C-alpha cells in the first residue's frame, strides 16, 4: 500500500465528527497502538514459546503471559477465582507410519496425509475397488452397481464436472457438498465397512489444513465400538502416477474422463500393490483457556465475548511453527482490547454490559477450546449477546497486496442483521477499511465460517463476527514470523473490533437473532 494511503487513512480517523458518546470511544481507541501490539506479539511468537502447541509447555507459558497481562490491568479472574479454564484432550499421535506403493515409500504430507483411525493397521493390498468419486446422491451414485463388500476402496476427491465445468450434482458451476464437506464423503464410504480408503487429491495442502481445523480423526466416524472406522489416506495424483504401473494409471485416467463426460459411474477392481503399516498412541493432555472479565454496569448480566486462540502448531523436530499471524496477531489484539476497556473503566467509562476476554486453546486441534467453553460456560450462554472472534489480522494476502487497508468479515449477517449493520456503521464512521465478504458466501469452498472459534458460539444461536486477513504463503509454516507482520494494519483492524465492541457493550438493546443461519444443515 503506498505511503500516502496510510497517511490518508490516519487523517480520516482524526477528522471524524465528535458526538458525545463517540468522543469517548475515539479517545480510548487511541490507546490501541502498534508498539503495544508489537510488544505482545514478540513474546507470543518467540522461540521460547516453541509454537504454543496445546498441551505442551509453550502453550502453558503463553497462557500464563496472557493471564499476567489481564491481572496487570485489573481484569477479574472469573473462573472460580482463577484466569484459567483447563480443557481435557485425548491426543492421538502416530508413532509409526509407513505406506508403500509398489514397494516405493511415500512421503508423509508430501505424497499423502493420513486421517488416523482407532486401531493399528498392518496389511498388504493387491487389489482395490475403484469407486469413482465416492458419491452416493440421487443425481449421481458411484455405489449403485457395487453390491459386494470390499476391504479397500479408491476414489477421487471432489465430484464429476461436465465440459462447461458445471457440477453433475448441482447442475451449475457451484460445487456441491460432496466437494466442500469432506465428512459427507467419508461418512458415505465408511458405510461400506472398508479397512482402508484411498482418496486421490491434487490439493493435499488444502486437505491438510481442512483436517487440521476439523479436529476429526477416523474414529469420529465409528459406526459402533465393534465396528471401528477404517484408515483414510489422502494420496496425491502425482504419487499414484509416479508409482502405479502405466496400465493401471491409464485405467484410472480414462475412467475419470468417462465419468466427467457422460455423468455415468465407472467402477472396477484395480491391481494395486500397496503396503499400509500404522502404529499409533493416545496421550491425555490438558490445554488452557485464559479468561479475563470486565463487569458491566446496569446491563452487567449480559455478556459480550471477544475471542482469539492462543495456540499454534508447536515444534516439529527442530522447526518452530511460530504462528505470529495465526493467531499471535489475534491474541495480541485481544490483549490490547482488554487493556483499553480496562483503562476506560478505571477512568469512569466502563461498559454497560460485561465483557469476557476469551483466549482459547486447542483451535488448531479442532476448535477444542471454544467448544469446551461453550459446553462449560462461565456465564450462561443465553446471556451471551455476541462473539467477536479475531483470528489472523496481521498480514496482507495476495488478493490485497496493492490495497492493504482491508479485512475479511465472516458470519456477521448469518444470525443478526443488526450486528452486521453495527460493524459496517462503525467501519464507515471510524476505520474506513474495505470490508471483504468473499469468504462469507455459503458456497465459498474454503468454508472459513466453520474453521475458527466463533463457530462454536454460532452453533448456539449467538451472533458472531470473524475478523480475518486471509491466508498467505507462510500460513501453517515455520515462516509465519513476527518480521512479516504489518502492525499498522493490525492496529486498524483491532480498532474496528474495538468500536464495534464499544457499541455492543453500551447500546440499549442486544442485537436480535432475526436470521435463520443459511449455513445450517
């Protein structure tokens, strides 16, 4: 973004008309600074916290740092007199993993990704049932002519497309749930009781990210305890092409082309020599949510939640996944908002409603910390008016590389038209960011609405806003470091959350839930 745009953005802030209530909000918004945000983030994303993996000492150190910050500004420890809420985790880790195709060793997270089941596996495959796209739908059914049971299934990700790029399911270019919801396909295939499922993918990185956010493993699909879920392996198209015999690969390619061209299922038994050897272990771990509280005045029984997750991916061998943007940036914004509202209260401008600052663990393991909180709330969920969730606000994505003053807004209109308008009005009045709703569309394949902690509040019909800067080249990599953070934009995004939170905490009526969530199933 050119330097003149930054100056202009700052100038707009200071020339806003001063109304009585707005003047107070403007005054305290100036407490939100780049220096503060930078100071917090340099601690959260430091080597000493080792990537803040939930259940590990680095995440516990980060939690203590956040709690100390809350205490230093006088936020109340509202969970039975402490700032921490322990969350219980059973973490399944793979201690031995070896998958071969025609005696070639495949590389984990390069050639394949393994969705762990609940049993160890050691087997050799010589034949596998090809089942097209693994779809069972009234418009297209890969299992219509597959009557026999089979131990091993191979299918493509996604769904068949015609020559125009239109889905055979939706009859439009919009993908169906068979492409956007991996659980739908998994559940369908698992009904056939296979031992192993291979899903061919051309986008392994996206699959890994999606499964990381879902927190699912194959045992979540158990039909019953006596019928354990299969091993599910996402394998790249290139790995198969490199290691399968040419005639076998040719059969797969021709079958896929026929399905796409004619919309007719193709199924056959394929000669495929594969070895799958998996040994896993389950460990009991504890993560820590951190909760700080500012009590309101005349409407103190109603609670506004501001959330961000304090965990990241931890340390893999010698590599530290620092998580500066994900979500050190959101956590730093949360800490700055806690400071700002605390100062306002000490100076006689406390909020009418109570504000709960919720720093959750376990987001990277499947939104576990926020799920734990909504299952074990400190204050009744019916008294919670809104969750403002901040997850990644410190970077600029490729789409906005030439126009940095933006923020993605997700979920604001899904339950409350009032909440959506409040956020837009505060942006128009104060922060002047470009509000990008690309990821708010129900058909968006990224499904970010489901992939951060606000979703556990939305499931309880609590209106939400997810503030997000989009993904970037360093997303979920060790290179997500502090030196790449744009603290100026991080400050302005935090200010937008502040102004929206200020109005929500002080308005006469809580935002009405007046929309049926269009993501509901």
